[in-house]
C-alpha cells in the first residue's frame, strides 16, 4: 500500500467513510470531524506514518489536501 492509499485509509477509517469519501473534505464539514475526531485523526496518522506532528501542524491541519502538504514536511511523499 502506497502513502496515498494509507493516508486515505486513515481518513476513511477514522471518520467511518467507506463509500462516500471526498478528497475535498475539510474540518467541521462532517459531523465526525469535530475537535475529538480531529485528535483521533492526528493520532491515527502519527501511528500509521510513525511520526510526531508539531502543535502548529496539528492546528493547521484543516483539510484532506492541507494535511498532505503538512505531511510532506515530515518526508511523507504522495
């Protein structure tokens, strides 16, 4: 499984979005991506990619696409 597939899988699993996943997903655009869901997402991403996100990056992680930009700082390529 490549990094793009892993990344999408973490989102799909965290927010239980099996069939209706949209890469335009943004924070608070669905009920599951609230503050608690956000921390679950961050935790799951850190575990999957074996990284530790900085606080500023956690705060800036506002969408599916923005998350990809942030993870590139941690040498995760897509």
